[in-house]
């Protein structure tokens, strides 16, 4: 799953997409998605100009400080492309 998502990320800019997004799902059987922030960090390295975003975040289940630090880190890694 992760390798496939990163492979798509490598093609996003070439195909002409403006953005790429990842979902946040816990226990979404039968599809298991990786956590959004590590996946977005990988996509930040694979894309050049596409905006990066989550489709949604389950904020009540997360630490606000963790979310803020992860978002700020990915924004820096991507050159300000996190939406």
C-alpha cells in the first residue's frame, strides 16, 4: 500500500495534478491506510509542486500538539506545500 501510494506521488506532478491527499482511517476493514502524517512526509519527497493534504483528520482522537508539530514539519519538508 505505501509503495503504491509513493509511486502515485512520483507521477502526480508529471500528470498535472495540483494536489494529492491521504485519508485518516482507523480500523477501516478491508482497506488499511497508513497514518496520514508519515505518508505525507514520504509524498513530500516524491512530489515537486503538488499541494499535500489530508482528506480528513480524526482530531478528537489525536493530540493537538502532535498534530500541530507534524503539520509544521511536513510543511517545512515540502517547501510550504501542506494545505
